[in-house]
C-alpha cells in the first residue's frame, strides 16, 4: 500500500499497520497548488461520513499548524473555513475523474 518512493510521500500513521484499517484518501498537489489529484474510496454506503472526515481533516491540519508554531489552531480553523465557504460558493476548479475497477 505504501510502496511509493519516500521522496514525495508522507510517513503512514501507526493505524496503517492495523489489518482492519483502510486507506480512504490520498491527495497530491503541485507546489503552487495549481493542480490537485485525489484518490479516494467510496466503500462506505453513506457519503455523509465524508462530512465528518473532512471536518476532522480540517481540525488535524489546524492542530498541525499550531504544533509547528506557525499559526494558532483557532486562526488556522477560521482561515480553512473561510476558504471552504468561498470555494463552495465560487469553485476555482471542478473535479474530473473516473472509477477504477
């Protein structure tokens, strides 16, 4: 599952070694964030679980900025939500894609 070169990959979390755990999302971006590609799983029957997952991801990102000492967590969350709202209202890009067998 994590056979890619370490050059551009993140270290898998401890949960990745749990046989019952499943990877559900990977995302790659160019340094200038002009292009994004996503690989994801739609194995859960209810797409609403992604609402929880996306908020949890935002909170993890905000906490990481705080731990790095660059932006306080609540300020990072405020900025993330601000841009989510803006992107929801006026998308800068629309997803394209296909399902793999």
